[in-house]
């Protein structure tokens, strides 16, 4: 599901030319993920946008940080509760407005959701698919 | 002597192929395995894949803050 979402997002990004920074964080969630280990070249190629930088978070430290710092309602939009009752942030997309910084606490996104495959559809409608947009648009 | 050496080389090659066979087998998804399934290279011109852990999460935070002049999109994905 994640990879389908990544590919759908890549198609959307190919129609967008704003000064957008894309941070891709890969993490182990499923048994299949653990078998794979480090994301492979084939997987990393799913998001080929030159504005992207890709990270691998095998211990899910960012998910844990977000679960600790984000307000409950925000967390609910980007996380699922795993079998042990712990929020797990994955298969999600979040947007942060210009000027927002990550200091003592993880910043609250201006927009986001999960799963990515569904969020891409919503983002498609939100952006309206213009060839280029100013990145100061509210909510971006 | 040369014949024995060739036999040893053949045996070594067979042992190597046998050892590598499991990693070359098709993954659970059923697609054939190729070089792109054995390496971890990001698409150019992206920088190399960076590993984040409890001691290195600051790298991600610094990257996030360094790009605070623009909208940032954070994607959190599992690789399968």
C-alpha cells in the first residue's frame, strides 16, 4: 500500500514545480519490511523527485517523537494504533508551512493524513494540478 | 596440477553460487531480483540515503529547519 502511494505521489510531484522540500522517511512496520532490511534502490526509486531527501529510520524514532509531541487529534490523523496500543506514525503525508521550525517539540503540520494513497487524491484536489503554484498558499 | 586448480576454482564458484542463491531468489512479492534489489542507492541528484537513530535524529531536525523558507512535505513509509 505504501509503495502504491509513493508512486502515485511521484506522479503528482512531476506536475508540481514549487519550491517544495520533500523529506521521505522509510521505516520498518510489517514483517516483510524487516525481511527487506535497508530500503533497496528499487524502492528508493519510487520517489525520484530531485527535491527529495530520503532517510531510513529502522528504530522508528521519528514516529516515537511525533507520538510524544503532537496533539492527540493531530496524531490521530497520521498514526494508527498498533497491536500493543502504541501509536505508530506511518503511511502518512504531512505538510509544514514555511517558517515552521522543529525545536524542542516536533512541529504540528498544517495539513496531513493517511494512508498516502488516499492523501494523494486529496492533495491532487487541493492543489488543483496547476503546472506551478506559489508555495505561500494557505495550507501548504 | 593445472587441472586440479581448475577443479578447485569450479568448486569454489559452485560454493559461491550456492551461498548466494537464497539472496537471489525472488522476494515474497514474486518479482525477479536484480541489482536494484541488492543495493540502496537514491535516485540522482538526491543525496545518499541517511540512517536516522536516537543519536542522529538531529540530522533530520537540522535538515527540516534548514529548509524553513519553504513548504516541507514529510512522508513516512514502509518499504513493502
